[in-house]
């Protein structure tokens, strides 16, 4: 603290929690039509609709595979780790609160939960045998939007 005020720039990479209601008008009733989760593995289907309970369990567990560039420890690449609710900023994860919040998205907003397996569409491969990432991202995004359009009845371009 400096002169009774908190200073956040003293610690590198520091973060601040701000009550958004203090900086703008808020509505806690924004409708959510669809919740999309992503995974990458060699066994899951490209897309599957999840029940609210299935989606909440996936979110609660927060399992992900460490990718190159996401760690400074090369021995972690390709290994599974967990991050509850996929949110590294929860100071004290509250499973009950998060479960109620994600359940309300389904109960109040009638949202659909979808999970896409992004590794199931590889498309063209480069000379090194690896996927052409630009083409992979474009194709995966287009196919995901087509599926979402079909499910919601709205066209997404």
C-alpha cells in the first residue's frame, strides 16, 4: 500500500479483482444459447451434445493436455493436467457455486452443451507430415459453425 492506496504494479504479472457493477451497468440475465467445450484426443467423436450433468463434470474436472508453448517445462508437453472449471483465476474454487451457475445456463436459458473434438479433422498435411494449421483451424471452425447453425436454427458465418 502507498498512502492508503493499493499498488498493483509492484509485483510482475499481478491481477486485480474489480466488481464490474462499479464500472458499468450490469445485467445478470444475459441469455446463453449454447456452451461449447473443446477437447483433443484420438478416440472421441467430432461433436456430441452433452447433458448439463456431463458438461458440469467436465468443467469441474478441468482436464486438459499441455501443449507446446503452454509450459516452460518440456516434460509436461503431452501430459494431462487439471484446472478446476478451466479457470486459473479462481482464488478459492467453489464447486457448489460453479455447479449452480452452469446448471442455471441450462435451466433458465435452455442452452445446449456441445463438445467438439478438434483433433478429428486434420485435413491437409505439410511436407513434415503435420497438419496445415491454418487449414485445420479454418475447416474446424467452419464445421463447428455449421453444426451450431443446424442445432440452433441460426446461421453463423
